[in-house]
C-alpha cells in the first residue's frame, strides 16, 4: 500500500492564469483542473512526497494569497492497481510508445519501440507534454539521421529515465543525471525493466558530466535552471552534436534561447505543443 497526498487549490477566475503558471513551473508532472459551480477553479495535485506538496502550497500562498489551499492525506490503498484503469499508452513521434509494465506484451504497437515505465508520479511517465515533446524530437532526429546508433547522450534531469531508455533502445549509450535520489532509483528500476545496456543513471547535476562532451544533450527541466546552467550545458554538446531543451513554456523560450546564443550557439529551432516549447539545435 502506498500513501498519497493531495493538494487542493481553489482560485477565483482572475487568479487562474497565475496558478496555472506556478503549477507549470513547480509541478511539471501534472495536475487536475476542474471548473466549479461557484465560478471558481479547483486545481488538484497528487504526490507521494508530502514535503514537495508543503513547498508547493507555500509557494502558491506567497504568489496568490487569495487562493484557498488544502493539503490532505488520502487513505492508503493500492494506487498502482487503481491507476491501471486509466493509464493509457503514449505514442511519441514515429518510433516510440511509452507503456506501463502490465502492457509490456501489447500487440497494438508492432512498429514502435516500447519504453516501459513504472508509473510514479514525481518522475514522469510520458504523459506530460514536455516529456512527450522530447521523445518526439528524439524520434525525429533519428528519422533524419542526425543522431545514430553508437553515439553518446546526456540526459539532464533524467527523472524516470524515459529519455535515456529511448536513446539506449535506439543504439546510443550515455549518462542520465538527476539531483533527486528517488528519481535516480526510479531510473535504475526502469533501466532494469527495459533490460537496456549503456545507460548510467547517477545522482548529480551538470557538474557530474564536467569535462565530457556528448553527441546528444537532452535537458527536460525548467526555464530558470536551463538559463542558469547555459554555459555548462552548451559546453557538454559536441561541436556538431544536437541539443534539446524542454520543460519551458512558449513565453519563456526567448529568454532561455538568449542564454544559449550568448554561448555562441545559433538560433534554435522551436517545436511547440500547446503552451509548451522545446528548443532544438541540430
């Protein structure tokens, strides 16, 4: 049985955009959103990490003090079994499909590479737009021959390891880094689940890759760290390599791109999915 916590946020109409922006920045794994009969909007964030929700609640209270925030402990139950009723496969680009372990033998996707991910809410299952966006970009780069088997990759903010696993299943090898030890544990679990070689998942930030360069650098994190880490992230890319940045809203793209053009990179190609954007140097 797994303990799950829920943060409810009830906001007036004029506060909705601000709350949505805060959640996009601080809860990239997603949330529920419901219009109430009162004209207000209720946001719900579920997570097994209570301290994360405490921090999120405090941040929302500072940014939007008028919103009503309630943190609840939900009755312990087998959430994984309950989730099986709703977990759907995610097709990304022309090559990949993200599946939970119980659909590993599904015959529905004969022409796609399956990526098996044990669903744990804090680390990404491919359902969030930024993860799917990155997988689609990797698929396209493979289709175009810009990345090829035998090359190396760096997956910064690896989370569940979904991007690194996709790269390994495409013949690349490399390193996945995350500053959250629970995320690293999840990435290692998923590495074993997918039986891939050549994927080293380790605790640390970009400094853990200092002195190394890669044919493909993936960074699916947030706009602020992408901007602050621009010198180190840009330096990790081989001169003729590819760089993919995601986890940012379209309205944040100009600022993030400027931080990388300041490192000598050309203008990025932009891939837009709803309000989200990926910056691609290929």
